[in-house]
């Protein structure tokens, strides 16, 4: 009897606990902010990833103030931005698309833009792209003293073609200029005199004159002193290793980062036109590797017309070989985090943590360079904040000196401006299932995100750029070292995007842009997906791996994989 | 009077029929749409080609032809077939048989049986992704350090290519015990106590009791598990997606992982016809084996009496 009563009491307590938990959930909105029932809510969805949504919060106040006196619904006045983050703002937005999503404006990552637009997920936003930025879609007038430029004028020709590929209408806008590269610890480089002097030796002090860097131009300060060639890069790595540090680190659990780095190296070697063949499949491929000579040097030559039908020919592109060669040098000489470079328990976030923390936590081995995307600092914000709380402002994200490294060239003959390969799928859209009374408000917000002021705010908050033309002005000086270099690259580098409206790219989007699908190689009857693990675990050389790319992508496999394109 | 009774009986029959119809309508409809409809559509898809969003064209047998070209040219299929068979053999040999012994131990309330019951059942109630993360930390984080201290230097159970697939099989066998134990122990509970008492009086040891009484009496449950295992040879993804997401190395591919991975890729609609054709081929391979194993198990199994 007593036991029965006990059971009843426990059950009742559990029921009360669950009921309270449920009620507390029901009372909260996705953004965590109290819902103001006297205002119209504009729901903003942001992909839950490294870049986060702090930048939306930074724009929130000024946008809400802009329409504080406007009524969008009966008995309501003003607008309240409700921000929510979700992983579902990606790919094809699930099988149902945006139909059941409550978000009105969505900032997605890795989205299949053309597919979703074709399915009717996104609203036609051609009017906001083509209208002057000072045109107010809510008030239907032109504001005084605003920007007269259009969003379209800030887009490149390639972007215009891609984003208006469906019936010449815009359904999305590019939102983030992201790329994979090598981040480096500038403080560590300065403390240990790891920059190169013009004569090719290392500088003796931080004040010494530095070499011109990979672009060969001393006026572009951001790459001065950095290794200009692969050979110099290995010399640098050898010195770092000698100092007891890890030259290059990556998260063993995410080898795809190394594969994406290889794409970046490939793009830098090939140049934008030749690299874009890998996404558009329309043009002439120059410099195929025909064979390897007795001295193991590649013999290049010939040109091939590339179409979706013979895309396998691109796997003989010389730039791919040189990218692999770069990696081979790192792996063969142990210039990477040997201990956990292939460990599934060492994630890229662990690597970011070590990269930031090792300066203060002496138990950790310090790393000079990190293979990661240019968004890594946003991802590691928590780590920076922890150290700032412990060590003070000097340890903050703003004050620590990191930067994205200008990639070294295969040899001196390739010295010149960097070509950046930027990711696809970072887009801003308006949900086509939005309620009618909110359409102009949503348009106004998306348009607002592309004003000079908002673009600068975005860069200040994320330390990366939007892939459109704008100037940071005086705000440049407020950026962290990393942010400044991202801006320098934004302005100075040639860019090539993975975005293409070709049929093959539309139908097989993931197969075309996602790096792990692009480095599959069959060597000696075994197929490898990641060059890094193949080189580490099986000792495969760059040459064999490169030949294996064509071994895997035979005409039959290519035509069997990419059908009806 | 008789007419009245007949009318009432008819009325009751109609009422009952109506009741059954209402009760069954929803599940039948669901079965028609989500099983027959989906599978029929999948069958048709095997004979189509993807054009663009929501648009397919008939392509005859080209998907099947293409599939056989790919079998010949890509190493993936051979590797995945081999791994699927390996996982079936190990899964059956270890998972099914050890599960049987563990269940008997728990049924007989051996030493600390409750502790073992919780340990073996725990993986079934912890979300797969959390369990995989823990296993990764154990395999590539803790193990290298533990083994290093006793002189064995390995990068990790998953990081070391020679050990990777073995570790994945171990993980899958470990997590498979929960369901097996639940079912076997349940079946053992149904064996009348009097049989065990009679066996005890005859002086039967635990071994004899297990092989002569328990195993024959739960043969039905065992053979069901076995047949299900045979039927799922090519759909068992071995939790590889939880380990590696879409980026597993080919050396650990199973057919189940390949099918799952290809179908969940972003914007993978163009691959669906090929996958549908592959699905049909796999069904044609599996079906005879399922019936053969059913036949054999029935033949060699103990008689009901």
C-alpha cells in the first residue's frame, strides 16, 4: 500500500515537472526575445552555423526604428524582427521546402538555390535587386540622402547570370564570401621571426623589411613576408617544426577541409577562367597533364573542348596535380598534426580551440597554421570569449592577431594575384509562402541588408565580407587582423565561384561542388576519397593520386554518373 | 418473431461491418499510399531519367544497363558487397548467438544479471549519434593512450585503416544486443516453468537445459531474427552515416550505407532512378536467399512437439 502511494506521488511529481517544462517552452519564441503583440513580427531565419546571427541583431534596432510608426496589420504598429537559427536552412530545405517554415526572410548556407527557386520556395525579388537602394518598398517612395545604387550594380556579371538564371528573375542574393584556406597566427609569426625577408631568408625582427609575398607586389602589405612558393612554405614549416610547434593543423575528423583547401590551391594555380570549367563545363581546357617524364615532372600540353559530356577530361588538369603536390610535401615531411591529423575524435572545432588556446595553455602544442574556412573565428568565438574573460582584452577575438594566408604558388613563375575560390549556396531569400501584408516589409529588410551601412556592419560582426562590391571606409580600422585580411582579399583577389546554372550543376549540384566528391581516386585497385588520408595511411604519392583521378573518372563512370546533362 | 431476430442480426452485422470499415479505413489507406504507392512509384522510377525539377522521362532499361557498366568500372560495389556480407556474418555469428547466450544468462538470473541487462540494453535507448560520438572518443581518443601505455602504438581504432571496419562491426554487434535480449528473454519467459522443473529433476545441466530445452523452444524467435538479418543484408547501413556522415572512405562502405547516402544527398533527385534500379536488382538477389533460409530453418528446426 505504501509502495503504491509512493509510486503515485512520484508519477504526480513527474507529471507536474513535464507540464511545467512544456509550458515554459510554449511561452518562448525562437529568438528568445519576448513577443511584442502590439507590433508586426518579421521572422528572420539564419542557418545555424559558424557565422551565426549576431549580424542580424546588429541591424535589428536600426531597421525596427525605420518603421516604428508604420502599421502593417490592424491594431499594430511598428515591426519586431524575430531571429531564429536552424540547420534546416540548407540544401533543399528538406523535402517540403519552405512551405511550412514560419520564417519570412531566410539566410541559408549550402542551399540548392536554383532547385528551390524552381520548386517555388522563394519569392521573386527582382524588384529589390533592380531598384535603387534608397527606394522604400514599404512607403513606396524614395528616401532623401539614401544610396542611389542598385543591388544589381554591386553584383559581378557571373553573379547576375547565376542569380537570374530562371526566367531572368532574381530569387536570391549572395550573402557570404566564404572560402577554405590556411589561417595563420600572426603573433606567433612575429614572435619567432617567421616572415621572409626580400632575399629569401627569414627576417631578424618584426620591424625588418619583408618579401613581396606570393603576389610579388610589395604594395599589398597583407601578404608581404609570407611564403611565395611551395618551396618557401616547406622551409617555413621546417623552421616551425624545429621550434617544437605544429606547422599546419587540421581537424582529423573532418578531412573534407583539406580537400577543400586543395580546391582553393587548384583555383589559385589554374586561375578563374580555367577553374570555372569545373563548375560550368563549357570552355576550353588548357594544360592537361599528358604524362610524367622520367624526372617525375609532368608533361603538359594540348587543349580540349570541355562540355558536360566529357567532364572527366578535367581530372587531367595540371592545377589538380600541383594542389596534391603541395599536400604531399606537408605530409611526407610530417609538417602537420601527426598525432591527431586522422583521429575521428579530433574535430575541426577542437583544432580551432587548440589554435587559439595554445598561446595561454602551455600543455597544448602550439600550431602556426590552421586549415579552415575564413569563417573560423566566428565558429571559435566562444573560445576567444573564455580567454578574454581570463586574460583580459588582449586575448579577445578583436585583438588577437590571426589572418588568412595568401596561398603560396607552385613556383616563382606563377607569382601573381591570388585567385579565390568562393563557396556556393550562401543565399538570402524571401519565403514565397509569406503572408501578403509582410511582403514589402520583407523586401525592405533584404534590401536593407545590402546598403553600404549594413554591409559594413555585417563585416564588422562576422569578420568576413559579403560577395558584393562595397567599401569598408573608416570601419576597416575597426576590424580584427583577420577581418582586415578578408577585406583585402575581397578587394584584391580574383574570384571564382562554384555557382553555375549549367544543367549538370543544377541536376548534380552536390557532386559538382562538394570537395570530398571531387578527389576520388583509384590507385592500385583501391579507391580513396581523401587525398590526405590516402597519403598519410597508404603513402600514396601526389603523382599516383593524380593519375588515380583519371583512373576513377573513366568515360564510362562519368557518363554513368552524370546522365542526361 | 424469426424475421425480427433475422433483421436485428442483419442490422448488427451491418453495424459491425461499418465499425470494422471505419477502424480499418485509415491504416488501409495509409498502406495503399505509403507502401503500395511509394513502392510502385519506385518501380516506375527505375525506368525513367531525371530531366529537371519534377520532370522525368522514360528511359527503358538504360538505368539497369548503366548499373552493370558501373559494377564493372567502379570498385565501390565490390567493396560494399563484401562489407555487407562481412557485417551479416559477424552480426549473425556474434550478435545473434551471443545475444542468445546473454539472454539465457539474464533469464537464469546469473550473477549481476540486472547490471548486465542495463549495460546491454543501454545502447538501444541512447540516441545513435550520441553513442557514436562517445564511441569515437573512446576509440580514437582514449584507446591510443591506453594501448600506448602498454607498448602498443596505434593512431586509434577508427583512425588505423586496418582496424576501422572491425571496430565498426564491433560497435554494431554491441548495440544490437539490446533488442535481441529483449525478444529472447521475452520468449524464454513464456516457456512453462514445469519443463525446467522436470529437467532439474532429471539432473540436466545449464548447457543441456539451454541446448535441449530453451533453444528449441525459442527457435521461432531465433529463426525470425535470422531471416530478418538475411533480408536486411543490403539495407544494413551499419551506422556508418552516424560515424562519417556522407564522407566515409570507400573501404568501409556497405550497400546499405551507399543507398542511404546517395538518397539523402542534397538535391540528389537525379540519382533516384539509378538507385531505384539498384534497389530492384538487390531485391531480386535477396528474395531467393530469404525464402531459402526460411525453408532451411523450417527443415532443420525442432518439431513443435
